[in-house]
C-alpha cells in the first residue's frame, strides 16, 4: 500500500497547485477583487431586505476563501429571493456564476460559493442553531457602512 501512495503523489503536483492558486489570484485582482465582490453581494442582498448581514474576513485564518458573508431571511421565499438577487447581480456585473449552490430547493439555508467569497443565507432558526459566527469567531469582523442609496462600503 505504501508503494501506491509514494508513486501516486509527486511533490511536483503540489508545486503546480500552488502556482495555479497564485496565478488565479493574480488574474482576479486578489484582495481588492474579492472585497468588491463581497460588497456587490451585500448590495444585492440588501435589495431583497436581507437582515443581520455579517462580513467576516477569513483570509488570515483559512485558505477556503477571503470573505464569508452571513445574512438572515425571514421566510424560505425570502431566502431564495436573496440568493436569486445575488446570483443575478454577480452574473450581470462580473459575468460569474457561483461555483456551487446548496440548499436553494429547501430554502432554510442557502450556501453560494464564489470561490473567494462564500455566502450563507439562513433563516433565523438555522442561523441560531448552527451559530457560524461563533465557529468563525477568530476571523476579523468587517464593519459595513450602508449608504442612503442602498450601496455599501467596508468601514
């Protein structure tokens, strides 16, 4: 069994993976691009009255993404509407679709993975039960400033 593992995993593939990640980040603009994407997602969510929006900068504590966004919808219909609004706005402005979307059929918790930004749209019961804020409590909380025009910026 050890012969299989030693021959199947070359060290070169790890280096190539690192290069792919670096070049992917360079193409998308890195931190500025993911920050702008997160702000656009917040704006789209606000268009559908998402509540309790929390932005966590997880870049320093996880390789999964740069930002996690968590927000509340008060009905399954609203949760799906928020998800549709986000998807539509990102498709229009960035020509991007989520890499993966989970939970849209049920509508209690929708997860949208945009690679550098991961979005959690939850009903209050799910948000309280899973308490992702506590799980990612070591990440930096980013303050939002919501303008009168509905636009948002990070403080």
